[in-house]
């Protein structure tokens, strides 16, 4: 099985918030869009927190994130995984993104929000030990995954948790 490769970050130099997932799912990879699965709650949640229309085009949604100084990326650059589930990731195949370089280019980031446990776990294990004191000292929060695989929590409960966490900035 060949490795899958994630996307470049959606970010500009003025970003204050970084939201990190683990690795795009099959539908997202096919559409070349973050959180493209129709049952993923990410864009539903962002639309409500940022007060925008959920039906915006993907380009408009990503521009809205930038306008609100929110960056979006994944912890993993590449891995071997069958399907979309984080539990299917072959841990020996993981290559993480270059966060040292990212934080140099995005020096205004103060908060990092993990979209689910896998993103937080891999970041803490593989990225945190490599960071400068400044990047290691950012404010980190793990939020409920917006993935449809996290069906035990209704999307409105996810929204409540995300809204509470992001309230510090909005």
C-alpha cells in the first residue's frame, strides 16, 4: 500500500489560531478539500462560530478562516492508512509536517486546537519534543473530533465544545 499525503496548510502570516486534524479522509483527499465528507461537522461548526453561511464555496470558507486569523492543517504529512479511520493509520509509516518551519512563518499563533484525540496524541508524541520553547509554550486544547466516526457525540454538542474553546478569541 502506498502512503497517502496530506494538504498544504491554509494559513497566512497573521494567523493567531491553528486547528490541527490528523490526516484527511478518503473523501477529502478525493476532493482536495479539508473536511469534505458531507457528514463531517467541521464546516457546520465553523459557520456557526464565525457567523457565516455554511453553504459558501470551499474557497470562500477557507478565505473566511484566513479573515478570522485561523490556520488549518494536519499533524501528519503522510502515512499508510486503509480507509479514513485514524485507527487504521500504520504508526510506523507516519511522517509529521514541519512545524518548526511553520511556527517561524506564523509567529502570531497563540492557540492550537486539535480536532480529535489522534491529532493531539501524534503531535504531543512526535512534534512537541522538536519544538522551540516558544512553540512548546503555546496554548493547546484537544476538542471533540468533527469526524462522522465520532458519532457518540451529536454535532450540536461538538459545536458547544468548540464554541467554548474558541470563545477566548471571538
